[in-house]
C-alpha cells in the first residue's frame, strides 16, 4: 500500500518508474490497437485520412463497435499522466518552485484535455444543451494542445534557466542537460515539421483554389484536398500524439532520480 501511495504521488524509485511507464505504454497502446482491429474495414482507417479521435467516434461511419475502448484508453492515459507530472514537479521544484508549479499546472491542464476527449467522443448529436459531442471534444483537444505544448516548452525553459544559473556560478547542475535534450529534439522535430506543413498548406491550397477557379474546375475542400498528402492534418495530428506520448515517458526517464532537495518542498523561487 505504501508503494502504491508513493507511486501515485510521483515518488517513484527508478526501477518502479520504468515498470510504471512500461505498464502504461502496454495498456494504452494495447487498447488503441484493439480499437484499430475493431474499426470496420470498409471504413478504411488510415492516419493519412482519419484523425486519432476517429478511432473513438461512435458515428456510424467511424467505429460504432469499438469507440468505448478508445475512451477507456484515453481516460487511462489522462490519469496515468498525473503521477509522472508529480514526479517531474518534485525534481524541478528544487531549481524553481514557482516554475515547477506553473509547469505542473500546464501538464495537468493537458491531462484534463485528454480526459475531456475521452468522455466526449468526436461525433454528432447534442449532449449538453445545444452543445454537441464533437464541440466539447474539440474544446478538450484545444486544452491538450495548450497544456502540453506550453508545458513542454516551459520545462525546457526551466532547464535553460538551470543551466545558465549553475554555469554562471561555475557549479554542476543536478540535471544532465545533454541527456534531457534528446527527448526535446525528438519532440520539436515532429511538432516543428508538422507545423511547417500545416502552415505551408494554407499557401499551397490558396494557389490551388485560385488556379481551379481560373480554369473553371472544381477543387476539394481545404480538409479533403490535403488528405493522402504530406499536408494532411490527420497525418500530423496522429504523429504529434505518438510523439507526445513518447516524450512524456522519455522525459520522465531522462530526469535524474535523485535531485538534491527533491524529497522536500523545493527551494529556489
């Protein structure tokens, strides 16, 4: 019971952390894989044309049989992320207490977004007043983006602050900045390339639309014309979600197990 309590509050030992993230990954991706297996073959699920959330949509054109497994998987991910956030908070609080609190808030906000995505599938139909399932789902997705993009960036800035502060006084930091740089390079590579193609698509589509109008030809919508190309939104949404899951685990494992003062409440402000 004491071990369970410690893990829930993020007081992992290194061996426990490894076991925890392995269990988290196996259960989450196992459920997602089953969702993919159940997804009707005639609906032709592909990351080139379908968003990640379509696996959890009860709409008849998506996954009416297996959508609930997706909701369970996403809710599990949201809850399983909390101990990792606490684990990171305990370590970053030794460098900057207020900074660690802000970073933890952002990551937890992203977790709340995941929970909303889980509880409100991407499907039509009113659920609360005139609000449809998909409308609340989209709000949750926005929280995911805000919480994790800013939370990850914020922790990166804390690491920069830590390196500069310790370097100025000629001391060694408890953080291995080179080791922590790798998950950031991975994350920003996927996220950055995805943003590049999404922004470029705005210009490419505008040119395509103008050319089609000039020649009197029809062109697909902004969404449909990008499908099955490198500009496809579903493609990059899927890849960014995969990268996010990997980053959270990789980052937690890269943070040192023992940071001076990590068992306390933190020091610097």
